[in-house]
DNA sequence: CCCATAAATTGACATCCATCGATGCATTCG
DNA sequence: CGAATGCATCGATGGATGTCAATTTATGGG
C-alpha cells in the first residue's frame, strides 16, 4: 500500500503554507516589552511540527534514518540495522514503525525481508519548517 | 553571565564537522541488501542531535521560540508569553529553561522581569544538521 | 508437511516528561 | 519596613516512551 507514503508526505507540505493559520498575536500589551512584530506559529501547526520532530528526537531513530540513507538506493532491511545499532530486533522494528508513521520512511516487504527507504524530501521539508519557526 | 550563550552555541557547531566521527559501517553483509554507500552518523553525534531536537519536539516550546522570534528585537518576557500560550507560569518557566539549556534562547534578567531572546543562528544550525543526517 | 528464518506484535517494566499548585526569592514601590 | 509583583524552584501526579523477552505471523526450503 502506498497510502502511508502519500498521506504522510502530503501531511508535511501544507504545514509550511499554514504555519501561522491559527496564530494568536500577544494582546497583553503590558509595560514589560513592546507588542509583537509578526505572528507566531499557530497551536495546530506547533502540534504537527512537534509530532514530526518527536519522531526524530531519538538517537536510535536518527541513526536508523542515517543508516538507511547511507545504503545504496537508500534502502535497507531490518537485519542490516539491528546489529550495528546494538538494540534488539523488536526495538528496531518499533523505531522503524514510528519513522514510517511519521512519513520519513517507507516500508516495502519483499519475501521474508522488509526493506525501508527514505521518503524523498521529507527530511528537507522538516528542516525548512524548523528554520521557519 | 554570557556563559550560557557561549557554551551552548559552541556545543552545536562541532556536531556538523564530526557528524560521522564514531560512525560504524554496517559490516553484516548478508544476502538481503548491498553494503553501505557511505557512513551513517555516529552514536555520539546522534545523542547530541537528539538532545537538541528533543528540546524543540514539544508544541509549547515551538510556540515559545516562535513567539520570542515574533517580538521586536526578538525579545520577550515571561509575562508576555504565559497568557497566549494557555499554560501556567511555572510550566512556561520550565519550558523556557529547557530552551535556554538547549542553547536556543538566552535569559537576561533586568529588574523584576526576565527577557528571553533567540540565539542567532541556533535554529538554522539545527535545521542544517537535520538535513545532513 | 514441518522446520527455519525474518519481522511484527504483545505484555511488562522502568524511566522520563509535561503539567500544576504551593512555596520561595528577588525587586520595586508606597 | 511591608506589601505587591515577576519569576524560579519544589513536590506530586498522570501519561507517554524506550526497551526487552516471549509470542505470533508470514515466507521459503527440504
């Protein structure tokens, strides 16, 4: 099913366009500082971005993404990742699931093996959103 | 004290240069996939990056950073941030502390008020590191 | 068929974390 | 000096999270 790929990839894009949709300008113009210069990001946009960042805010998952990217064709199966990571197979599977659900990796099961691939542009989109906060 | 500023800013920079210092190439050349094309990031680099990302992987903290950036001179005091965020003052103080310790904000207490400011370049450095994973 | 292998799922456990109320600590003002 | 204000710290609590052993679910080979 390519559904997961499409859905999560589409999810990321609109954030950039609507980063400040539900933004709220600080109305409390007390004496301590001047009012806002521009809008801050909205609560919902912050929720979305935080959920994506949470997926990457883990050493094991960062290494997994990097290891997948380091492979030829940016593709790797679980058996290649478990040992160098030093974690148990269920734990690696768990982390990979989180990354897939976050729209950063895709899973492709061929025969006995499950191959994971980078979603092209996902990391760069996230980085761009981060820099635009 | 500008110590916090200097220390944490210096912390971020070397990561980019040593992203793959302690990297380990996947040696397990089993049948399921070809060997690595390049090194993945190292365990320590992943730890460092994950710690920085964790600081931002929270809706409240993302909004705080954005709200501080939205202010004139990119400066804001706690009293400006508490109400629009909808969180209690101790919670906001807690989040701000996390952001300062992560090297993203600086704290400057003037009189009764505490002014928070963006560390210039910190967000962009993080975004660059993220895209380079 | 039955066994071996790869990977996902489950259940359990320890730890971390976001949040709040209460309290403490400066600083300012009357 | 004493009251008030802004902010940090403390302690508690409910919920999320990383990890593993055990089990389950395919898939492939003899």
